[in-house]
C-alpha cells in the first residue's frame, strides 16, 4: 500500500504546538502564583476566590486546560512510543480522549458558577 | 608530522561465512598526528589483517561512504582525528540502526529506497521546452534551500536517530530534509506531490525532535530543523484547506 | 546470500547519550503540564461554594502542594527553556536573502516570556 497523508496528525500537532507555546509562556508564572505566592500568604483567600470567580478568568483557564491537555496527550503519547511502550502509545484515542474529557470537565466547572 | 604514538583500535568484526556472532578485535597501532580513523583502518588492512572490511572512497568528507560509529558517535572516519581521542582504546563499529553485512559494512538499501520516495528532484509547475532556457533563480531564492541541499547521504543522521532505530519504517532525517530542500526551491511545485510520503504517519509526524541528527551532520544540514519546517508548513496548509476548501486538491 | 546482523535498539537507549537523556526529560515535562491541569480543573470546580474553595485553598498551603509545585516549576522552566530554544527551528524568518539570526528569535521569545510572567504575577498580586 502506498503511503497516505495522516489525516488527523496536523490537527493534533497544531494543538500540541499551541499548548506547548501557551504552557512555555504561562506555566512557570502560574506555578509561582499557586505554589509560592499563595502558601507565602501574598494572596488572600477572598482575592483568589474573586479571581477564579471572574468569568473572563474562567474562560481563559478553560482554554488553557484545553491547550495544556492536548499538549500533554500528544507529547506523552509519543514519549511512550520512544521509550519502547509503542503498543500503549499507539492508542491515540486514550490520550486525546482523556484530553477532551478533561476539557469538558473544566468547561462544566466553569459554567456551574 | 609530530611524534608517532601508540593506541588500540577495538574494531567490530562480523564474518558471516565463518562466525555467527560479532566480536571485537583489538589492533595496536602506531599513528601519526595527522592520522584519521580511516588511515588507521587502512593501515590495519594493509599491514596487520587483510580480512577487515569497510567502505571508503574520497577521503575528504564529500562522498559520505566512510560513516562509522567511533566511541559510540556516528562519524565520518575520514575527518575524525585519532589525536582528538584521549581514551585508552578507540572503539570502531558499523553505523547503528542498519543491518550489518560484514565487519564495518552496513546495508544501506533501506535508506536509498527512502531517498527516492520523497521525489528529490525538481517538479516544475509546467515543463518548459528546452528552447525556453533555464529555470532562473536569484541568490535570495537559492539561500532559502541551500543549507538543506548540502547532504552527502552519509547516513550519520539515521544512525543518531532513535526514532529510526525503533521503527525503521520512519522516512528519516536525510530524506525528509531533502523533501524540504525541494519544497523550498522557487523552481519547484511538487509540495503537494510529496505530501503523500512526507505527511504520512511514518513521515514527519513520527519525528519527536530528538535533534541528534542535526548535531552529528558533518555538512551542517540541520535535518531536525527541516522536519519542523515541514510540520509547520503542511499543518498550515491543512488549516488553510479547512477555511478555504476550494483551494488545492 | 549471507546473513545480515541487526541490533535492535535496547529500551535503555536514552541512557546512552546525555542528549538522549535530556530529550526524554524534555518530553516528560508534559507530565508536569498534565498534573498542573488537574489543579486548574479542581480550582474551577472548587470556586462554586466557599466550603469547597477553603479545602482547595488549604491544600495549596500544605507541604505536599508546595513540594509538588517545586517539582512542577523545575520541569515547567525546563520546558520553557527548551521550547524557546527550538522556536527559531520552527519559525524561520527571512530578511531579504539573509535568515534572521536564530539568537535574535530566541532572545525575543525569551523577552516575551519574562514580560508575560511579570504580567501574570502582577495581575494576581498587584
């Protein structure tokens, strides 16, 4: 059989790249906020509640969850293949499905408020 | 010339007609400052052990025949100086990830086949009659693909690529870099034609950017970069085809 | 027809060269991204009522959370560093017949990262 273009790869690669860029730019600062600033007491509980309660924040966070998860799904799946767990890594639906489920979960959470 | 010095070459030996398993054979040699690993192999073959087999041709880093693994690194042995190694022995093995025919000689058929699958030639939009003259190009247009055209098919990049080592179906660094070399050529219109092979699952999408192909390339071709450019370019084409379905095929 | 020898890649191939090892760490930073996403989803769910938000807020202040954050931060910074370093490979810009210096693209992306980071922290703390 002659080779055929992989129909889904461009979509998942673009999501991987988008999520990679978003996490590269934003993740360290976000980790700093929840991992250093909050435990250090620089952010009061009320301030954090109103930040997360803000509709714009929630929209942005859902978008980031979407991108981060699809970044993870793609990269981790191929890492498994490279590490010799090809059988598992080739179950694409497992990883992209998890990413989609997580995004839906985040979306529902964001709408609940 | 420098003072002659002594070292030991541990050479991978496989003689399929006599032995079923490969082994390492040590050769103690006296070398001069100007010697490369290939000189030492020549010396061994001429003076110590005529049964040793290896490939070579130009001795000047152009033909790409003498690629071997030296202390675990894929190298052109004609430009790998013995004096640069301070290890007690120097281990010379055939390039990794290829079937070994005999001693340091590998079977390169798979690579040759892959090279031709990416249509590494100009596919112009329309063939001009001979009288119409050359397909002209400006220096700026040449600059776009020049780097990717320097490949000498030495296969060091395949030897450095674990993705190819794990799955020999992967089209691999040099062949994909060559595809991008023609895609970037202003005289070429074959990007769509190459898509079947290049954007197949075993094409660019299999690459996870380990990046070692670029590190070991003796001609500074940067196959890893070429594959990233291919991914972006074909992914954007795909996205455009969603927005403008009428365009292209 | 003589028998050709093949040497299948051992599963431990990535321990053979420092560059291979760094590659695997780079790819596994995605696990840190995944872990942090779980925290984000929890944050969204917990914001619904004050009680569950307190549980979330208290968790953030627990030693388990702080140490996990340290690990994630190290991996996230490694991801950022490697991602920025690879930017000029994907984004190849040309100025006339000269390629734009890759270091310039790395520098600009790095600057952007610093600005964005300061912006995020300022937005929350400021």
